C-alpha cells in the first residue's frame, strides 16, 4: 500500500522517508476539485479506529477527532487527520 499525505508530522520515521512537512505544502489557492478530494478521503474504509483526537499539525489550535485512525481505498492508506 502507498501512504497518502506522508508528511513528517503525521507518520513516524519507521515508515520511511517523509515527503516533507505538511505546513510547507499549504497554498492560499484552493484546488478546483478540493470538495471531491475531501469527499474521497472521507469515503475511505476504516482500517484502524483510534479514539481521541490529534492536534492540527497546521497550527490552528484545533483538534481532529479520530485523527489517528487509518483509512484506505485498497491501494492508498491515510490518516483521519489528513
């Protein structure tokens, strides 16, 4: 499986070399298909359910309920807080 959103703030080094920091990949211009991307991520199958919440790695001060949960589409895996 491939890891989507393999940012250093979201995954431990034991998974391999990250693609950089999440904050370094933020843009002020939203993607045209941003809504579709969010719907796709929310429609993943939950492989691991983790209770609790994770801190927003972008620094908003908010938390993401179930952020440590792992989702997949059968090819890609990603964290709930991606």
